[in-house]
C-alpha cells in the first residue's frame, strides 16, 4: 500500500503544525510513504522533515503556489498525486487544503473524507475515525476505493519530531494555465495579535457566559469590570476565549456586552467543539447545548454562583460555587504576583 503525505507550506516557507501531525499519521501506518510538499519553499520544507522515513520527497515550489489559491493549489496537488501514484493520500485539514482537495479528488478519481481524527492500518486495509452528528457519535469506517484521500483534523495526532537533513526533493513540473492565476491575494486583514482571542493551541479554554453581563449582588451590572478581568486573564495566560451562545447573542440584540466577543467564540451544539487539555467556565450555566461543545476538553472546571448549575450535574470535574468577579480578580492578582 503506497501512501502520500501531502503537505503545504505557510507564507514564510515553514510547514504548519498540522503538517507535522499528518506526518505522524503517515508514519503510524507502518507502510512505505512519499511526502509531497506544495508552496513557497517546498523543497526546503522537505529538508526540515528529511528524517521522517519517507521513501521519496516530491515538491511543487513554483511562484504560482506561493500564495494559497484554489486553481493553482488544485493543479499542484493533482500533479503530485499523479506523480506519486498513491493508494492513500493523507493531508492536513487546513483551510488551504479543505478548499482545494475535494476538487482534486474529483480530478484524480479519488474518494475523499474530511475531519479524520484517528487512523489505523491492518494488513492492506486502512480504517479511519471521525465524529458524526455534532461530535455525538464516533464512527469507524473504511473504503475500498483507491485513491482514498483523508483530511486530518488538527490536534488529533502529536506533531512529528525528528531530524532535518537533505531530502533531495524531486521537483514535479506543473503546467499552470494563465487563467489559473487570475485570482491574487492582495493583502491580509487580520485582527491584532492581542485581539485574536481564539487560540486553538492554547493549554486552557476560558469560557465566559452571560452571567458576566447580568445584574450582580449590588443590583448593577458591571460589564466594564467583566471585560477588564477577562482580558487581563487572557493576556496573562494566553488562554483561548470561548463563549456561551447567550453572551454572544446579547451583542447581536444590541445590548451592552463584551465588545471583544463574537459568534466565532461560541462553543457548543451550534458553535465550535475545540480541543484543549483544560477548560474553565465562568458565569456560564453549563446547559447541555453548551456543554456538548466541551467534548474534547479533558479537565473541566466551572465557577458559578448557583450550586445547582448544569456543571454541577456531572458536566465538570470541579465546580467552584463562588462569585466569578471575585475569583478572577484573585486569580489575576496571583498571576501578577507570580510574575506573569
Ligand atoms: C438548538 C439550540 C442550540 C444551542 N446551541 C448552543 C451553543 O452552541 N452554545 C451555547 O452556549 N448555547 C447554546 N444553546 C443555548 C443554551 O441552551 C443556553 O441557553 C446557553 O448556553 C446559556 O448561556 P449562559 O450559561 O451563558 O447564560 P445563563 O443561562 O443566563 O447563565 C448565566 C450563569 O451565570 C451565573 N452567574 C451570574 N453571575 C455570576 C457571578 N458573579 N459569578 C458566577 N456565576 C455567575 C448564573 O448563576 C448562571 O448560571 C442552544 C440552545 C438551543 C435550543
């Protein structure tokens, strides 16, 4: 069984973490594999993973693929697959590949599956796992069709670590048509680094709920204080910020709320299902439609005034029945004292 680990570089020529995770998956199948790299500095990126045990390295590093673009990425990926002739193609499920690889599958006559979280190889067969029905059912499946392309979810495998060296990547020629290059990336608009609150690689998920905006024991709401406490904590810990639906909905209803929150932060049934080793919910009730988004949070804690909140019904490992304003002020003070 021949496997192709199909990777792409980032704008600076390095491989994203998801690419190293895909390499781990490729090596774990115990079969010969080829590494194919697309993008700026592709051959040098192959050198960075020269020690992974691949039988061969292929690269498409043309100027045409120095920026992510459906038409040129699809042409490059199809050329690499044709050059390698694999039965199984493993690729990171990054935005760049999620956009172009389903189209590539059509071009090369492959079947494609996305959001793969685990792989195992037995004999000539490969079995993949992915979640269905909003992470409620874990399915294990296989396909007889070849080539079979699998896009792997980030964070589900450890990143490959090993020696760099001389990979002697073979440049694969791709005939890029002029019309494939009509679309150009003219610039990137991104929030400032400290305004970017969603951090998939953070060790901690910090969830804020609607309680932060509610009237407190003095009969007043303290949204300004809430915002300052949360932002200070995030700055000191670099935790990722999640939200309940109620909190982000308040904003769209035009009420005063935490300005740095958006629906992108929402965790839950109609939000995201992030992966972090630990999570801390504050002023959030822990209702099932929210808590279902915590499926991949290994250790869960919550701060809530209500001893009967959802977290206390078996959804958290530890519930602190306390005022989150007081708790977070104390935590921030301890972080400050600890020099963070
Ligand atoms: C189809 C459907 C899909 C949904 N999808 C999602 C989803 O994806 N994500 C999601 O989050 N919700 C979702 N919901 C909504 C969900 O059911 C809850 O309504 C929502 O999660 C409640 O948000 P909350 O806990 O922040 O607010 P509330 O229910 O208002 O809870 C606020 C909490 O703050 C506590 N509190 C107040 N002040 C303090 C204080 N000083 N210190 C400590 N605690 C304090 C209160 O005790 C209370 O428990 C969905 C609902 C439906 C019907």
